[in-house]
C-alpha cells in the first residue's frame, strides 16, 4: 500500500525553488525560439510578445547568408569524429586501469584525472604555438586532436568508475567460453557499459558542439569554422543591419542538436552518472 507523502514546509520550499529554477531555464529558451519566428519590426516594438505569424524564412536567411551549411558540416564532422575517438580511447584505457591493480595504474589514473584541473585559458598561447609548429593549426584534424586530449580526463573518470563497479565474474565466464581479452572487452564488457558510454557521448558532444574558444584560437579560414564561431560572425554581420531575428534563428540552429540529444538519452545519462557511485 502506497503511503501518501506528508506535506512539510521544507518540501514546499523545495518544490517552490524547483519551479522557479525550471522557469528560469525554460523561459529564456522558449523566448529565443519564438523570437526567431518574428519579424524585426515585431521584435523592436514588442520584444516579449508572440509572433503574429511564424517567419520560417528567418532560418533560411541564417542558413544561407552566413554560410551555415559549411559551418554545420564542419561541426558535425569534427564533433562526431572527436567523440568516436574519445569513446574508443577512454573505454579501453579506463578498462585497463580498472582491472590493473598496480602502482603505475593508480599513478596513471591520477595523472589523467589531473587533466581536469588544468586551466584551459592559460594553455592557449602554448597550444597555439605547438599546433602551428606541427602544421595542425587552421585544420580540422588539429582541432579534433585538441578536443580528444581535453575530453579524455573526464571520460576516463566516468568510465573507470563504471568498470570498477562491473563484476569480474562476467569476464571470467567469457574467458571460460573461449574469449580472449579483446573479445571479452568488445563483446561482453563494452556492450554492458552502455549507460557509461552514452554519458560520455552526451557530455563530450555538447561540449565539443558548443565550444568556441578552441575553434576561435585554432581555426582562421571560413571553410574550416564551426557553428559557434559562425554565430559570432552572424552577430557582427547583422548587428549593423539590426537583423536580430535571423541571429536568434542561428542560435536555435546551434542549440537544437544538443537539446534533442539530451532529451532522447536523458535516462541513460542519469544511470551512467549514478552507477559508479552506487556500487563500489
């Protein structure tokens, strides 16, 4: 028999703060969406009101005038390649560190996780010099390499905790069935770590897709630029023309993939973040 939850002042205050927080998140998001469907005149005269009729041509304008097609393709290729490499490297390294109980493995794990505390802004000058010397500046492979390096510490931290919570008996059973170490990992361990893998994919996808500082520092030519840098170009281009609704349409183009990814995989994200902390 289900017991009814008792009303308490603490629960009321907690729920009130939750509602306020939700409004604080959803209102700016909804405002950007419906503002992108206005005319510039509607935006100036009534910035908070709803559009009289949806202006879908604002998205066409943002897509064509600022060459969003090129920026979007660059962002898609760079993000997907970076995330794929991170998943392969982080999963294999995390599994080895979780199953190897030696001093060097503990030291290696600490060294990798220490990368979380490296101030990115202080590294930009030396990073720029290094990438330029290696001939990787102003190139998509160079940007992918940087994203992979800076994504690994967090990814290893998440997956290492996940693999430590996974029973070793599963691998022993696979070994009895004739699977070698590589087969055991890719056929048994990797599929079972779906929640952790999806967590790593979501966080890295959102970060790489929305990154601005690395893309701005390491990319110069328009043909290699990503969407966040293209948005800044959109702002500087349309600021003088006061074409604000096209700017909001461009912001939505950048935002939509991250929001959809989170909505679709949010249950896996929650499981992936809690599994390693529940089981020790």
